C-alpha cells in the first residue's frame, strides 16, 4: 500500500486522539510511533438498471486485513449508478477503496434494443432478447468480489424480460419463460459491525407485459418494474433495503439500498429514473491498540469501528 506522509490531519471527519491504557487512563501516542493491522470491508456502488432491460449489478465486495504504518489513507465510497430512459444508457456504480485496495462498481444493466450491459464487481443483467450478460469479478481478484448478471431473453412478444443483475454472493437469473421474474443475484453475508447483513445484492430485471418484475437480490438490490404483472420486491436483510419496482409505462425500477452496494432494478418501457445503492467502507481493529481518526467511530466491545458512508481519510497517528 502506498504510504502517505505521517501526521497529516484528517479533514472533515471525526475521530479520537487519545488511547486508553490498561490502567483506564488516557495517553496520547506520537505520530509514527505505531504500526498495526486493521480489518476492512469495502463495498462499491451498485450499477443502474436498464430501460426494459437488465438489473444493475451489485457492487464488488472485498474483505481482508492490512498492515498500515502511521499515515493518512484515502477512503473512497462509490456512488450508485444512474438510470435515465431508453435513449440514454445507465451508468455503472463507482469504485470504493481504502488506499490501494479497490472494489469495482457494479455493472450497468442492458437496455432494450441497445444491449449496453457492462461487467463490474458484479455484472449487469442483459437486455430483453439479448441472450448475453455482464461478467462479474471484473477486474479479477481472489476471492471473487462478485458474480455474473443473468441473460435477457424474448420467448414471445409478451414474454420477454431483462436479466437480473449479479450479486456479491450469487449470479443473477434469467426469466424461466413462464411469467416468473428475472431475479437479482444474492448479496454476500458479512457480519462486520455486529449485524448479520447481506451486502451488494443485484437488481431485479424488468418484466414486459405478462412477466413479473424480478426481485432484488438479498442485500439491498432494487426490484424490477413490470408493465402488467407483479412488481419485483426489493432485497432486504441489509443495512438499508432495496425498494420495490413499479407497474406501468414510464415507471422506475426499485432503487438499490443506500450504503449497501445494491444494484437498481430494470425500469418499465421507455424508462424512468432510479439509482443503484452507494457503497460503504468499514475499518476495525482491537481496542487499546492504536490511535486513528476518520469516519464515524463506534465501539464494538472488543474492537473499534470506523464507518465511512462517504469519501474521507483514515489517518493512523
């Protein structure tokens, strides 16, 4: 990891500047006096779903540990991808990072007659009739940061749908052709902050005429829209659930849950605005070991937790 200059203040963030010792009193630690290991959870922004198309892919998810010398480390929290209408491709989610460790944004979903799905941390679902999908775990890391989206398809003029966006824990699905929706891939369960949350579920694909909207993947995926059938339900078991899709023309798919990395659902023809969920970065370490600032700081009992819901700086003093 690139080391930045020590003793640089963290601007616009809150934190502690003293360390409680084993006798219960506080003492300061001079800059450069400590180096330590931290654990991290890095979730990128979810992709935007497509008009009469695929759900957005969930953001890439990475966990692990880092040895961090004293210094200031840039934290980036990726925004969710945006969706407009069929004339304008949606956008993929933004990358999230801690220093040089990067999780890739979720791929955007495909758009009717334009394809347009993209790979990403998890891949975007394909457009109706497309037959292809966005690849997940792009760029490739081990373990995988996400999975492929589902393929879009047309079975009959009234039975067609986009594919579900891939999730951090499973691939997105295609409509089986019987009116059931194309669901977003499940997110990945990581208990990092004392909650058994799922993260980065894929957005449900849009269902045309007689096809249900796909459900958002567990972990904040937005539900897919539909024209005449049942709407897709947003994915829960997350820090913030994805929202349900809508029914009719000019209606949006569901939004991805904020700070979950969930992809947004595919929207009804000819499209309406909805967004993928933003990402999140969390850092934790055993209590009474180091001094650091940045993000929102809470105690987990045995560990100190720094939570970044927006970009900032993690500084080891």
